[in-house]
């Protein structure tokens, strides 16, 4: 293709026709829901999360009405406990985190000038899982069966089946399901940021929103798995009577608190950093200049992420910790204010240096920062352990966290809504309604939550369904209730504005005159995402690069065509975004939805103790996943490479560390390893809690060293067979590779048996004491992974036999090897711990 | 804004006094910082383009965003570190073991060199002396919080946490459970009485003797309805351990763990319909109890002083 080929309007029209046909969404009553395009899935995701936010908000209004006056009996104690548990859980798990992921699914491809995310079907799977799990959890309140143990679910209250009913299981299993979908979306977003940037967009040219997506998705990846580990222990105790948190059997409720807050504190930054990311897009647009201090902001975001994993204990200052940990965690909690200060002052400096154009999105940004700063300052106060001893679990903390979350998540999101609505719908929202709504939200938030600082310190604990008049907090509570309705009126106004939008005319393109890539979006949007994938030379290409928009629109950059009628996007290198591959993307499919239904059935049926049915669901899930992978991934293209314009030709197939699939496997396994380390943490936590660990006695002596060492041996042999298979396969030894994979699968199956044989033959009784329980848990975890390892090896073998894997097209073999690397590490840690540590201890 | 009996601003203990002072200092600092940041936003938005350059902007974010917070936070941390060290307790100090139960408090005084005294739902401390609370939990998590005296400490099943306090003035106050513990978490409070040392010693000595028990119809009804399965009354053969000790019930100001004044009407209602007053309480309802029995039991309980 010559440089001037795109001058021909007929050629361009033909290209556009092909692109349009290729990216045409499926039609029909059912088929339209099989779409996987990020524009569609992202919008469903956003609307669903928004709906859950409104629902959880109504729950809060009911609570505030109950608390308007002392000794009120509008809601029963039981009803109130369900309300606050569901309000917190929904806002965190069904609104804040999914909303970030939903918005990112819409925006990321546009920010990166990509046609779609690397795994569109994974996004769709995440969405359907989220919808099913979310409806399951939130719907429980209509059956008076909602969880009622608080969003933190502290045992032993929640693990004792005589004190808490089905709600606890609904929380654990329903939200575990959603956590899986959150991690899936995180994998998608990380690979998207790292591998799907346009040519030339080196890491330091990335829009800040993409940086924040990367940071937050990595945080999700490491924060959610410890909670999933905790969920596993929790349900083993609730459903099977194994002991982890019951002190009568050597357990300790504090372990749950650690696992919960190792998740729970990063969670706060997971829901806050995306708002800073929105500010980082909004502020430069309306200051009409580059954001000042780009490297400092990136460093601050990364620093916040690191620190956030080191201060979970400040949620546990009152649990009777040693003084040295109080001092350490107080210091770490204070320190996290510093990167936050840098980020906020970067915005001040940018506004100061620029020419400010006042607008509704900027009003929301500045107003929410004002609220957030107050929450941040009270955060500094509660980070001081002695002050926290007073404030902890009182309305002071309710005030603090709502200032942070409303100023740091909710109002910024509304600001983002006003900013990005034209990008998504092509229409602007009303400035007038937006401004009015802002002042309702701003006044309402302050009127609701400012008085709570006082009611808390005047003796009102959190999570009380009523309070006596003698505390002297009646006036504060009434003010809070009035404020809550004012705030709700603001939300209602925003909803009205959204509802009026379909009747409004389309706005001009790039109505805010922004400089970043996503504003290439046309009001009459096409589903192909971007006409041609540009070469990026600046952080604000629309402002800085000459004729940028015209060149993109006329297809003068890369990949302006869809000659083969396949959905495609460009994969580039991680650091400097050199083009590597044209990636063929998955198109519309019902398989993600069906897989989500199957996986959801496992969690939901287990909640109702229908174990055989949930086993059926598990088998169906496995079958669906394998079918999905078999039919939709690592497809051998009809030709090796294709031209993408400007004389550049890229391969259509990649395997190994440069491929997006390899990265997805690697990142997923990082999450898996993190969950595993949560379980190992449990083992050693109990060791520090007991003089005699392992204890001795009937049902507690085990698993011995023999079987764990056998299991370790065969696990490592299986690993070696897999690595050898990869190597000889790459050198053309197809038959030898097949034999090695078959042998590896047999060894993996042997590892399953040997792993379980240790605790089985020594008669470890998990209901007796925490030691046999945690040993069994580690053994089952590792054996189950060996089982999946065998499936991986057999899958690669079958792909080879079916001719879908060849020495040149060997992504399957390389990806399962990544799995087996992690499996080997898991086996080493597990079997050395359970086999040899008792001898050392 | 009049501080009630359960306010961190109505202090009667050394630790709470320090924390109230610290609170006002930090609030003052926070107000100043919030005002300065807000003012900087206003100035930044109103100033013309190029009011500061790139270098000036970077200097602003380094100094105001990084350096100043670091100094302020470090100073705050260093000045508050000493407060993380508890008051030193001596071997001879009064020890009080408080166990949180759903939804009441088991209280056991253990003075050095004297017999222990068992009671419930009321905590008394001597002014000017060090008191050591050993805090435990009987069923689920609770948290022991007397805002006027000191910060809260959780009660964790399987662990014993310690809180050392020193009351500074006499008076009647209130404490409450601060860790969510179930249906009646909101209804789990207790009376707190700080007493001059001599008065405290006299009170504790009096509690060591059993109350003057009148063996009347109320006592027989108490027995007949099986109340003794759960409740202990010193000086009788009633020795239940599941529920609160009732030995000197009538000497307490409130009923049901700090939630109702100690009146006959409330005694009758609680005796017959405890689950209505306290949802989730382990005490069952006595729907078949006759009016006469309920009144007799209440009258008898009123004699336990």
C-alpha cells in the first residue's frame, strides 16, 4: 500500500464498509446479548453497576429514616442489620469496583486507540458473572434472607450457623463469584494496557487514566485473592464444620480480620484512585494545558498502591495488638497521605498554570476534591492509634469513610459522567441540571456526614439500629437524615438529566476540545472503535500532532481495513509500544454468558447445600471453559502475516512472552498464587498462636513426611515433563512432545493422589482442630491444582493431535507451561510446609 | 451540644482527657489545612494563564504536596507515639475481668489479696487509682468502650485483652459495646460509676456480703419458673451461670444492660418478654407467667440490694 493510497475516497469507503460489516453487532432479541464488543458490554456493565448503586442508596435512605429520631421502630433490629450489611457490601462489591472496571472497559480501547480489548469474550463473561452474582446477593433482601453480619463478616458471629443464617452463605459465595469476575476484568485491563497500546505510545506517553487502570487492576489482582482465600476457609467452617476461627478448636477470629483487611484496605484505594484518574483527564482539558508533574503523579499512584498493602492493621487497632505494630501501622497509614497530597497539588498546579475554562465536569472535580480533603484529614486523625481507640466503630468513622468515598468515588464518577457522556452517546448532558444537582449533592453530603463526626465522638457506635436520647445526639442524627434526602434529590436530578438525554440533539465532536486520544470518538459512533490505529508522539496528540484527527479519520495510520472480515487490533511491546502482531479478536458468542451461568450455578447451588447439583454445575463449567478455549483461542491463521499500512507487515500469530495470551495466563496465575499465599499465611499464623503446633493426639498426627515428599516428587516430575515437552515441541519433536504431555498428565494425576494420601492415611480429622483443617486445606488446594494441571496437559495434547497446535503455532503448550511453573511453586511450598515443617517446629 | 453520659468530651479518665485535647488540636489543624487547600484551589482557578510556570508548578506540588505533609505528619506521629504506651500497672492494682456476652456484660472484681466479687452490667472504678481491665468474650466479638474514661478495646473469643485506666473524677457515666455483635448490639450498654477510693472500698466490701434475701412468694415463683437455671443470686441456692448475676440487682440504676431504668414496670416487662425488649437475647419469653407471679418476682428482685 503506498503512502497516498488513502487519498482515494472510494477505497476509503470500501474499507469503511468492510470494517462496518466486520464489527456489526449481532441483531435479534437474544442474539444481541451475545455481543462482546467493549462499547456494548461496557455500557451494560456501567448501567448495571449504576442500578446497584441506586438500590444500595435506597437502603441507606431507609436506615437514615430509622435513625432520624431516637428509639425509633420503623425497622426491626434484624431488618436494620440486613440493611447496613447489604448497603456496604453492594456499594463496595457491586458498585465501586465494578463501576471502575465497567468505565474502563468502555474507555480503555478509546484511550489507547485500539479497536477493542484483547479478550472481549472475557469482558462479557465478567459482566454476566457480575449480573448473576449481583442479583443473587442483592435480591436476598426481598426474602428477608440478606446477609446480616456486616460487610466485614467478622466470625465467630458469622460462622456460627445458630447465630447467622443463609445470609452469610449468600454473602460469601455470591460475592466470591463476583470477586472472580472482578479478577477476570483486572486481567483483561492489565493486558489491555500493557499489550494493546498504539505504536509509539511508550509507557511515559500513556494517558494517566491508563496508568491508573494499570495500577488499580494490579491492586485488584493482589487484594482480592486473600479475601477469596478467607472465603474458602470461612465456608469450610460454615458448611463442613472445619475449624479455623473457633477458639475452642484452636482457631482464631483475628485471622479472618487479617485476611479481610489485607483485601479491605487496598480496596479503599482501588475505589479512590480511578477518581483521581478521572480528574487527571478532566483537569488538563479545562486548564487547556498538559497536566503538570506527570512523572510525579505516576510515582504517587504506584506509591499509594504499594503503601495501601502495608496498612491494613489500622482497621484492627483496637484488637489488642502489640504496641510496636501500632506504631508501625500508624506511621504507614500517615505516610499514604503524602502521595495523595502530591496528586492533589498536581491538579492545583495545573489549574494555576493553565487558562481555566469553567465547566460542569470541573465543578464536580473541584467540589469532590474539597469533600475528599476533609475525609483525608479525618483519615490522618484515625490513623493515629490512640485517637482511633475513641473513634473506631463510631459514627466518626462513618463520617470519615463517607467523606472519602463520596468525595473520592461517587461525586467524581458523576463528574466523569458529565465529562464522558458525549463520548459514549454523542450528546451533552444539561449544564443547568448538572450544576443544580452538584449543589444538592455537595450540600447533602456535608449535611449528612459532617454532624456524624460529633455524634460519633459523643458516644454513638456504628451499626446500631437505634440510640437513646440520653446520648445527646438527637439533633445531629436528624440533620444527617435531612442531609441524606437532600443528597438523594441530587442523585435523582442526575438520573432525570440522563433520562432526558435520548431526546436531545447530538453534540459536536470533541465538545470539550480535549487533547487526549479518546476524543477521536465521533458522535455518530461506529462500532469499530477507531478508523485507523495512530502513531503516537505526544501525551495530548489531538492538541500536539499536526492534522491528527484528519489522518486518523482518513485511515492514514495503521490497520485501516478489515480485508479478511475479522475483528483485529494491534499488539505492541510492553515498554516502548513497538508493533508486534495483529491480534484476531473473539467476536459475538453465547459461550461467555453460558459459562457465567454454569459457574454461577456452582456458587448458588452450594449456598443451598445442593452439593451434587453444584458438582454438575462445576463439570458443566469446566466443559464450557474447554469448549470456549478450544473453539475461540490460539487459532492458526490462514496466512502468517498481513500488511497494516506504511509498508509494515505484522504476524497474525504469536506465542510465548510477547503474546497477550501468555500475559493473561501469567497474570491470572499471580492472582492464584496470591490466594494460595493467604492459605499459607493461615498455617503460619496458627503456628504463632499455639505453643504446640502441630498438636498431637488422635486425628491430629499427620500428614507425615512420606506422602508429601512423594507428592512433591511427582509434581516436580510432571513439571519437568511439561517444560521438556515445550522444548522438544519447539524443535519439531511433535511425537516426543505428545508422549511427554501424556506422561506429565499421568504424573499430575499421581500428584493428586499422593497429595491427598498424606492427610488421608494418617487420619487427620479437620473438624477436630485447626491444624488438621489447615493441612487438609493446603493439600486439597494443591491437589486440585494438580488436577487442573493434568487437564491442561491433556488439552495441549488434544490440540496437538487435532492439528491445532504445531511447533510454529505453540501458544497452547507455552501457556500451560506457565501454569505448571506456578503449580510447581505451589507444590514445593505446600509439601515442604505440611511435610517437613512439623519436624522443624 | 450538651455532652451526654457517654461522650468522649465528658471525660473522667486520664487517657480520655489526653485524647479529648488531642482531638481538638487535630481538628484545629485539619480546619486550617482544609481552608488553605480550598483557598489555593480558588486562587489557582482564578489566576490567569501562566500565573506560574512549569517549574513553579512542580515546585508547588513538591513542597505543598510532598514536603509540608511529610513534616506535619511526622511531627504528629512523634508527638502521639508516647500515648500508644499504656498506663503502667502494678501487681497490687485492682483487676476487673469483664466478659462480653450477647448482649450483656459479666463483671468480676479481683482486688489484690481479697475475695473476688461477681456482678453484671455495671462497672465501678475508684478515682485516682489504677484499674486493670481484663477483657474477654463469651460468644462473639464485642468491644468494651467507656468514652469518658479511655479508648475502646475489643473483646475477642479465645483471647484476653487488657485495658489500664485511671479515673480522675467521680460521677455516673455510661459505656457501650462498640463492635457489632448481633441483633441487640445497639442495646448492649452498661452503667459506669467512678467513686472516691474510700467509697469504692466500702461498696466493694458490701458487695462481697450476700444481699438480705426474703424468702417470699416472689422467690418461690422465681424458682418455679426455672430462673435459677441461668441466674445466680448470692445467699440463695440459685447459682446459674448462663445469664447475668442478679445478687444486687436492685442496687443498679438500669436494667437489661443499661437500656431501661430500674423500675418495677420494666422488671415485669423484661421478666416476661425479654426477646421483645432485647431481640436475640438468650432469655426466653414467659408468655404463660401469670400477672401475680410476674409482680411477685419483680417485687422480690427489688429487695436484692
